C-alpha cells in the first residue's frame, strides 16, 4: 500500500530506507465511504491525502454543485489554500467511490520537509505541478468551449467516464 506513495515521491526525489521508515511513520491510513466528504465546504482542510483506492470530486456548492476537478489513485488530495492558511474551505471534496488514503497532517508534513534530505524539494515540486494544473484549468475555462473542455477531460482521465455517475 505504501509502495505507491514511495513510487510517487521518488518521481520527484530519491529516498533511502531510513527516509522510507520516517515517511511510513508520518502517514496514517484512513477510509471514506462513497458519498462521504473528505472535506466539506466551510471546514478547515487539516490533512493531505494520498489516494490509494477510489475517486474524489472537487466542487463548489452554490445553488447547485459545480464540479471542477477529480483525483484518482496515486493523486494527492487536498484543498491547499485551506490547508496552508488554516482557514475554512470555499470548496468541497467528496468521495465518488469508496476511498482509501494515506494521510498526513500539516505538522507531520513540516517534519517530512525538515527530516527528509530533499523534503522541501518535493513540497516545491508538487506545489509547482499543482500551480501549473490550476493555471491550465483557469485558462481553459476562459479560452475553450465546453465541448473542448470535455474532450480535454476525457484525454486527461480516459477511464473516469466509466467511474463517474
């Protein structure tokens, strides 16, 4: 189970056995059922999840929910704005399927940054990746037609149309 997390981390940095043991001690396993919230709008995001199994949807709840992103296996799940600023989230993250994650709190993440040789580098690289995805999504919203956005969605998540109701 943790091997998927180690594989994802080693896409960004090298880790030795001592660091694997530390990472193993900092993350804890959690489950959510289909339809449960990882994060409800108005709550503070207190942890980052690494998705082992399942699918989550990010959405903004107004008159009706507006989905804007999905995460699946081997993705990190979080509202980073709420997580970093410790303020209530303006977005929700809900489980589309039964979900299993490895989770890490803010304080434990700071330990990871300090105690892993390249710990801060992984934080920076993941943040950069999330920033680029956010910019691409914003640009697409203003530039692409709904049909083009849907085709990009299918290209990025070819298997999700079978998993999303």
